[in-house]
C-alpha cells in the first residue's frame, strides 16, 4: 500500500544504506584481502595506520580491536609511575570507566560544562586528587572541545591527557585535528561511528614515538621481539585485516560524510527555534555531528510526541557513570551531568538519511510547542 512509507518510523541508524552505497568498493577490498592471504597484521593494517596518521596530521597510529581497548591501552601507556587514578567525565557512556577499571585503576569524575557538556580546566582542577595520573577528555557528540587550558593545567602537574575521539574523528580547529592536543588519543571504528568498520575496531593516536611503541607492545602480549614478553600488562588487541581494508575504503569519504551530518544537525537547530526543545549546534568543522542531541525539560513527553510523528529517538546517555550499579562507584553529586542526563535525547543523524526524512524530522520538531 502507498501509505506504508508514511507509517514507517525514521530510524536512529540504518547501516545497510552505507553498505549498499559502498558495496562495490567494499567487495573489491575484501577480495584483495582474500587474495593476499594476510588476515592479521598484513598490508592493509600497515597502510591504514599510515593513512589515518596522515589524515589526522599525527606521527603514529596503532590499530587495535576496539575503542574501549584503545582507551585501556592508552591509559596504561601514559599513566605516570606511582599513580593509579583516572579522572574523567561521567556523561560519556562509561567506556573510559570500563577500560580504567579493567586495567585495575581507580576512577574519579569531574562535572562538565553546561553548554559543551565536556570537561573544562576549572572543573578538572576542582576534582583533582594527588593520585590522578591521567585525565581522559571525551570530545562528546562530535564536538572538539577546547582543551588547551586543560592540557596546560595537567602538564604543570605531571598529569597526562588522553583525548577520546570515538565520536569526533575528523573534527578540527584551525587545521588541528581532535586527537592532536593531548599526549595520546583514542578512537573507535564501531559500525555506527563517523568512521565505521563492518565489525569492531579502534586506534590509538600519538605524536610520541616511545608512547606509540609502548601501546604497540601492550597490544601484542607485551612482546618486544616475537615470543619475548618484555613489558608487563600486555594483552591481545589487534585491528584485523578485513576491517582495516574496509576503513581504507571509507577514510577518503569521512570529510564529506561529516559535512552531511553537520548539515542535518543545522536543519534540526533551525527547526527547533521557537519550540520547546533546543538542539546542540554543530556549526563548524570543529564539530562532526556524531549525534544530533536535543534537550527538553519534559523529555519523555517530547519523545512520545516525536515517535507518534514517525521519528525515533534515543538517549546518549541515560545513566551517568557514578550512578551505574555495575561500576560500584560513589561520588556525591555532579549536578550538571545529572541534569543533562535527564534532559538530553538524540534525533536521527546519519549521513544516509534522505532529504525527505530530514524534512519529516524537521516538521515533527516544529510541532513541539
Ligand atoms: C563508542 C565509544 C567508545 C567505545 O568504542 P567501542 O569500539 O565500542 O569499544 C568509547 N568512547 C566513546 C565516547 C564512544 O562513543
């Protein structure tokens, strides 16, 4: 029936569309891998590391098995001797906390800025303890947050800065990319990320050759040379050859896919003017619009109204880390993070959304009074 398309709901994501768009190139890349006979640590893995480093303008990229592994390896590689605590934000999905706890480290939180929902130097300063050796800054929702003051503050105290770029790959300010501001950075190639593989993957990024070598060894059993465990705390975390080949197909498309995401968010921002919601802007190259995040003081009512109009929404993220039962952490209160967790929700935002679908979402937003 012709009404079918009107009754369907616009999804938060639809990976099949991107796969269909890239199918010829992806199939060719897979065929190359099969022909090469290399399935782990082969030519695509090496080439992708070099290509991503060149794109980001950094010296070293180490491909690993996931964004969470990348965080754990990066934190371990830069934690100063004698320190065992990671400071981070509680509103970024729990990945840093998962990685730090798995590495046997303590986690403390600083509250985030009202506007950016990211860490600031002042907030980090207020939450520092003597044992903090690493601060992980998440460039949340795609926003390359301004971390220069934070890096200065940390370096003056011998604290290392990790940038989590899993949501912000390709974001840049004055030609400098997310991932090039701290001591080390991480990203994820989970399929729904801005640069997505067709399975799990991640990377660690740094300008420091010694740190890169430490990450490389930690990600490969702590081996110095083959079968010689020279470094404590190693694991196995590798980006496989097929995923590296997929990512080589998609890296050249990243800037245009990010521009499309930004365009979608700017449409939603305009549609939200004069309504009961606000949409966080993604106006410049410093924001790659991983998510289109809106705020509503009556979120569940708003989400129900949007769903009735054919628009699916989600919440990134509903429970701050210090309130997650499984983390078993206690921190008295983080008022900005907690308020945001009750108000934010995400609208459909992926590059393959059609103009017609974007219009449906905009019309639905405009009806929110
Ligand atoms: C997705 C994500 C991660 C984790 O990546 P995985 O590859 O799923 O382990 C880490 N940090 C942030 C901010 C993310 O969005």
